[in-house]
């Protein structure tokens, strides 16, 4: 629909493979708090889906991901190392323990 914002993360299932596409091409798919939360929420639901065996994470546009969206994390960085780790590093570490295989 016109004027509707596309989802920040899109899921496309192809058999036993779930393809997650980060959809922030204007920001080179930089990882914001919102995008990390969407990825973690999607992975939580995929873990409960017995039909999915593999997750492929890709990026829309010309880049997979530019990395952390520093502007979005600045307030956490300013609050100190513990705050920065809690809001950026921890979600990344949680992906390591996902019950399905993840390919980026």
C-alpha cells in the first residue's frame, strides 16, 4: 500500500529454509536496536517451527550489513560498557545458541 512502511525484517520460507532479509537498504542494513529485536523475535519463533532446519540471513540492497548502527546505540555507549553490551552484544551471543543452523 502507498505510504506503508515495509517491515524492517522480512521472512520467506522455502521448504526447510527460512530466509530472513534485513530491510534497511538506505542504512546499508546497519544493526539498530529495532532490527536486532526483530531478528531475535523471528529466531525465537523459528526455533519453535519444526519445519525449519536452516536460517539464511541476508540484506536488502547493495550490502549485507554495515555493522552496528552507531547513531542508534550512542545512548547505550554513553551510559557505559555494561549498557552497551546488554543492548548490542548480548543479542548477537544469543544467536549462537539458536537450535537451527544460521548462515549469513
